[in-house]
């Protein structure tokens, strides 16, 4: 039977990809941020997951304002990225996964979710930056990826509690799958940040640490917020907490937090990293 081995949270700031392309990891501005990732990479190298389910949000590359699914899941054999205007270079294709992804789709429908099913889709920095962070040098093609996009850009957006429930449903689907694979969950984005408007540059350090404190022992505390609450407390892009909650919802069993780091501001964002093992 398949096993969910744990979950990882990370920022997906597009400037991270540019910094890695230019070899700036040890520059003063970036050094502390990138110093958080070696323990996560070591864990991945030791655990050797076969499949990564990546909860992320698309920023207009595949889903623009004219068509914005609440939840979308990829079932393709391969995924490509493209420059979104941030200067991110196209990177090697990402290996898809078809058997488990279709099992998840069918299980979600039976579980009263109605995701948009994508047999072709481009993936943006929300997914590619985390993969590049976890596997430097774009050395990620050995792991199969199932992308799950959550709408965090256009109202109406799913409630935090609904994103958590989606993760729970996907976790149940993985555990009911007959494939003998190790599965890791990625929750990308966040934490508090606002990139536009009168509060551009806003970061709520206290709330970010509260989210990280609650994520493992008491995620339900975070599901009680509305998107309106998050906009006020964590900035207009703080709603990306949805991906962290989906990741956490997918984790069953007894969990152990193995590693945590928080760095702010980095590209006007509160960037949190957490490594959670399913024991």
C-alpha cells in the first residue's frame, strides 16, 4: 500500500528562482533564507519519496481571471513551465503521475468535491520554485508530481476550512490507493505578504509564527479564519495559507515536526519552512 511519509511547507516567491539561476544563494540578502533548506533536502534524499503532491496556486500562467477553477488537479505525464514575466527561465519538464492522480480524481468526486481535471496544464513558479528549492540543479525529474492548484487570486475563493477538507480527502484517497509508493505533500506559498495597494510590503510576523505553531498540533484553529480575516491579518496574499492547510489536512497519523525556519522580509514576504514527518 502507498504511504504518506510527511509534508513540507515552503514559500514559492518567484525571485527565489531568479536568485538560484544567478547563483546568489550565498549573497547577504539571500543567505539566511537558503540556509533553511539543507535539512529538508537531506530528509528527502534519505526518505526517497516516489511521488510529490504539490498544493500551489497558479498566478495567471494557466488559469487567468477569465477562467479560474476553485480546485484543479493535473493528471498529465509531463508538465512544462514558461516565463511569466518575472524573468524565470524555462526549466526541464516535470515528471507527472497518472495512476494515483486519476485515483484521487475519482475519490474526490465520490467525496463530494468537483475539481477541474487537467490532462494538459502548464505550471508556474508556485510549483516550479519549490521543486527547484528541494532539488537544486533542477534534479527533480526522478520524482513524479501531482499538481493541485487552489484559487487564491480571484473571489470567490475557497474558505480555509474547505482547503483543509480538500487535503483530508486527498489524504484518504492516497491511503486507499493500492500502489506501493512513498508520497510526500508540499504546501507552498505564504506566509503573510501584500504585494500591492496601500499596504504593499505588509508582513505580520506574530501571525506567521502563530500559524507555524498551530499547523501540526491544532490546524483547526487556522481553519476558523475567513478569507476576509486573512486579508486583514496577513495581507492580500496571506490567503495562500490555503496550501499549507491543504497539505496539513492530507497528513494522517502521528506527526513530528523535524525542522522549522522563518525569515522575513524576503521579497516583501514572511517566508516559512516546515518539515513534518508522518510517524
